[in-house]
């Protein structure tokens, strides 16, 4: 798909505030959602929404489900063709997976979104002492959700990585899912300002040759594009 050229961000661009982002997200109306500090910051979520809109994303995989899953489904559901999108949201917590699924069903987007319950278990790509999503549950969930089509947007916001010693908890995402990404796909890592995620980004860049745009860190996310056309679409102002 042809993608428009956007001007590069102004070198002295200021941070896109969460307040501005809340206004932007008001375009995704629906029942009240229980925001908490577990959810992505609004500005980071806007960076992801921008990528969906500007680059026409339709095949989305999110690691770590929640409010973001519900809002991304609302956005994708607004965009033609009706129902022409698929989301796989991978979730380790069975109770939280149930809540997100019920919310999507209440809003009428449940048939397009597969909440993949994948417990955290020892994993060959995980750092010593850490675990990652169960490989069989993940593979089956992605097969059901993506139906063999490549991922065009990967959002990494799980597993939880804030606890002591868990800084590298999200490292396996890119090496594990790299071969499922389509040309020009976007990869977003949330909480990119934390030391653990900074190390994950360094490892991913060293191992894949990808460059993660840290300008987007102002919104709590780092964004990379695989080879292919189109801009990285952070929520920057000039
Ligand atoms: C960083 S959170 C993911 C947040 C999600 N991407 C969002 O922006 O809403 C990582 C994990 O925390 C848990 N979680 C997220 N929101 C939660 C909430 N409001 N209450 C309890 N657990 C939550 C889920 O298990 C999730 O996989």
C-alpha cells in the first residue's frame, strides 16, 4: 500500500502531552474504561494509533492486554472495510484476559480480537530466572488470530517488567516474533525510558540491525520500522 510522506519532526519539537493525547483519544468513544498506571500512557497510545491510521495497519499483535486493546479495537473498527482487521492480544493472567474479552464483546469488537491466554513459563529466549509466554499457547493463538497473514504492527507492553530483576522480561518478543512480521511492519516497545527496556532496545538493535526511534520516548514508547516504505509516526509537534 502506498503511504504518504510526512515531514520529519522539527528538531526542537516539544513533547506531545498526555493531556493533548486524551483529547485525541476522545475520537474513540465508548463505555468508561478503568484506567490505571498499568495502562499505556495516552501519548504512547496515540503514537500507536497514528501508525494504524497513517500506515493502514490491519494485523496487530499486542503483548500485554488491557485498556489499550479495547481502544485499538475501537479505532480499527472505525476504519473501512468494516471488520477487516485482526488483533491478537496476548495475556498471561487468565482473570484479566476474561475481563478484556468481556469488554470487547460488550463493545461489539470481540469477534475481531483474539485474547490469547498464554501463561508465563520458562522459555529458551528468556534471561536467566525469567519466563515468557507459553510457546504452544502463543503459536495456537496467533494461528487463530492472524490466519497465516503477517503481523504489520507489534506492540510490546507485556509481560510485566517493573519488578526488581524483571527488567529484561520483554526481551524475547522480537527474536521470537521477528519471522512473523511483514515488510515495513512497525515494532513498538512501551516503557522505553526504563533501564531494563533500554537494555532490551540495545539488544534488539544489535541483533536485528533495526533502529528504534527514541524521540518517541517522550511518549513512553520506542518505535522501529522494518525495511519498507512509510514514516515512523510519533505524536510530534513542530
Ligand atoms: C503493562 S500492563 C499492559 C497494559 C495494556 N497494554 C494497557 O495499556 O492497558 C501488563 C500486564 O498488567 C496486567 N494489567 C494491565 N492492566 C491491568 C489492570 N487495570 N488491572 C490489573 N492488571 C492489569 C495485565 O496482566 C497485563 O498483561
